C-alpha cells in the first residue's frame, strides 16, 4: 500500500463529488471548485492578457503541481506522476461506467 504524506493528501485528495462528468487529461477536476476559482482569479489578476484557455489548460495545472511540490517537499515529477495516476483511474472508472450503462 502506498504511503501518503498527510499534507499531500490534504491538498491533492479533495475530489469533487459528482463533478467529474467527462474524461480529460487535465488535473483540475481533482480539486474542489472553490480552490480552483480562487487560483484562477489570482492568475487572471497577475496575467490579465492571458487567454482563459491557456490559464485553464496550462498555467493553473502547473501552478497547482508546483504548489503541491513545494508544500510536500517532493519532486515536481513525483507530483505529476501521482496526479496522472489519479486522472487515469477516474477516466477508466468513467469509461467503464459509460460502457456498462
């Protein structure tokens, strides 16, 4: 069984109950919507000229990964690996649910 750092668990494993409606490679849906909204607004204030799609698809996920990395004192690649595993698990669950129903 995998050992989870408590701070990592507190930051990462805030799954949105019922919010994962579609399969995506983004990690954003692994976080509570209120946290995402706050981060997105902060980025918009810092980078007012940035396109919303760029913020959502690249800047926001990268900021989340780096924040978790710093908070948990672990490598950025380790954080990405775990988050991608979570995305793949959710994607497979959604796919299986879709196929079965």
